[in-house]
């Protein structure tokens, strides 16, 4: 069961998502970049999202399929969260194969 951050807590008063604490980018700008980005930039952006947002909030911006498709490009940007995401995707895959 997913439990995303409530909308009123997801964004600061300027419209910046909490996980972009180190960037001056609004939610709208981030979503626009993410949707129009070439694969290399998409990997950087997804990696940042997956590294800095709560896992449930990641899926407000992308899908499991998109993560799998971009995995080779985003994996180097996951930092310490890499093993968590690898475990989660493997667990979901094993569950889907049953």
C-alpha cells in the first residue's frame, strides 16, 4: 500500500517539492524537465528523485516501468539508496512472476 506525502506537505510555499531542497526548481519545472528529458538527463533526474524523496512519493512522478527502462542511466545517481531500489525492484519482479 502506498502512502504518499499529502499535497500540502509535498511542496513548500514557492511550489518546490521537499526532495529538491538543494535546487531552486518548482514541482512544475521538475515535472516538465522529467517528461521532456533525453535519457541521460532523465537518469540524473530520476536518480535524484529516488535518492531524495520518500519511496512512495517517487511514484507520484514516475512508474516502475520507467524506472526499469532507465535503470542503467539512473543507477549511478542513486548513492546509498541503490541497494534498496535494487531489492525493491527484484522483490516486485519475483512477486509478479508468481
